């Protein structure tokens, strides 16, 4: 038996997305849940925060073990609002973001609002998990993610997560072969835009494309997800390249800066 915990849930597909409903149902046996999610889709929001306009936070409903809120902000805004307004005295024990309609492996980590919400929890010193499924459809199969997520959460409750590190869980469209622990792939998107015309005959461009790897490292999250495995990847918010940092320190930059042009 596990002690009931306080879980904050968010996403980037919006509070009405099927993925977040599946996630809360999967987590209810583990604790008391507060959902704070955007009032509409915010895919690609990354860790964006809102500073130029005020935000709204609206309580939608309260049910056994779960209270729902929607916000006009981004996924990161949602987590910030929750931590400041709904948990003023005691932080939640865990933050879970998802279940995202679409994969968040490889370079998608940089753009993902799902990761951004989990990252905001990580910044606050709270264990955080992002969950995504390799299917963008509204009817994406969520049962495998709903099955794996509580297992990963139970592991997180028993094992300390390093400071400034979050976990990212990706599930394939069909039954996973098993779960694999693996690094993030290094890649980029290609064929990123599709040209079209608006009603006035003006050219417009729709974001599209696909992700490809740009490194030869084997068994990354991209490789294993493509092969039908569930992947679990630790992601750090410290992006410092520490090996190159030492190289930079060997160079006399102060001497260069003092040179006359």
C-alpha cells in the first residue's frame, strides 16, 4: 500500500483533451489530484511564460479525488499558477504532464509544452514526469500510457530523482514490447512547412515536417520508440555543455576582449 500523495497534473493539449482525462483516471488510485491545464491547445509552447497580459484561472469542477481548473496561460503558466495559488504552503509531491497526443522524443523535447510543464515542476524542486504517445489523433490509444504511468510514478516515489532532472516517458501507438531506459536523440525537423493559400489568395505556411536524427548514437529514444518500445529518458534543465566549458576556460578571452580593434 502506498500513502496517498498530492499530484499536480497539466498538459499542452488543453483541459478537454482525452489524454489528460486518461491520465487523471490512471493516477487517482495513487493520490489526490489537482488539474491545472490550458483552456485550449498549446502544443509547441515549450517553457513559454506569459508576461504581457494577465492570466485567468477558473475552477471547473470538483469530483472525488480530483479538482479541475483551466487557465488562459501556457503549460508552464499553469504549473506556476498552481504552485503559487493552490499550493501556497505545501508543494505537491509530484507533477505529471500529459498524456500528450504526439511523441516527445529527440528534438521535440525542445519545443514540447508537455515537457515545459514538467520542467516548471522540476525548477520548483518537485519530481516531475512527462508522458506522451506516438499518435497525434484525437482518438489516440491511451491505455498503454495509462498502464505504464502509475508504474513509473511508483518507482519515482521510492527512488530520489536528481535535482534539476525530470523524466520523459514515451509510448508507441500499439502495445509496447517493454520499457527501455535510453538517452534523448539528437536530431532536427526536415520539410518543415507546407505552402498553401488563404481565402484572399495570399501565401501561407503550415508547420509540418518530420524529425530525423543527426547523430549516429544507437538506441536513443527516437530509435527505440520507432521500434515499438516504451522509452524513459532523464532530461536535465541545466543545458551547460560542461566538457566545452573547460575548453572555453583554457582560452584567453579576457586578453582578446582587451585588444584594440
